[in-house]
C-alpha cells in the first residue's frame, strides 16, 4: 500500500473515531447497533455504517482506552456490548474536535475570495 493509501485510511479512521466518541459523549452508553442507528438518523445524506467498519473502530477505541465496553441486556433481553466514553476518551474528543475545527476554518478561508 502506498503512503497515500495509509494516510487516507488514517484520516478515515480518525474521522470515524471522532464520530463515535461524539456519539457516546452525547448519548451515553450505546451498543454498536444503537450507534449506527443514531448516525443514520442524524445524517443529512444516506449514511450507512456497516459492521465491517464500525466494529474495528470500536475495538481500536477500546484498545486506546478511549471507550470501555461492558455486556448488558438490551430492551429486547439480548446480550449486547455497551460502550461508554472514558475520561481519556473525553480528552481525545476535545483534542480531535479542536483539530477538526481548525481544519474546517482553514477550508473555509480557502473557499472565500478576497475582494480588493
């Protein structure tokens, strides 16, 4: 894989990590299906998150110590792993949100034309 491909994957992972952390910080403990359903609900465009994308992100975030999973019963009495954001995850969310806000600000500056 080229270094460009690695950067693309890192960017996509970072974006998904930020989205998952924000979802858990806002909604509280959720299982994977709940996270995916919430993202589909709030998206302005079709946003389908398949298991092959979401589960590796949850594992990665848990390995970093940014989320913690625990098995609980769902409303339909099924076992599901519920994830909560940790204090370390809250700090990471804050850092990543600031980074994204800087990036968005930079992109907005690039898209505005100066009149002189």
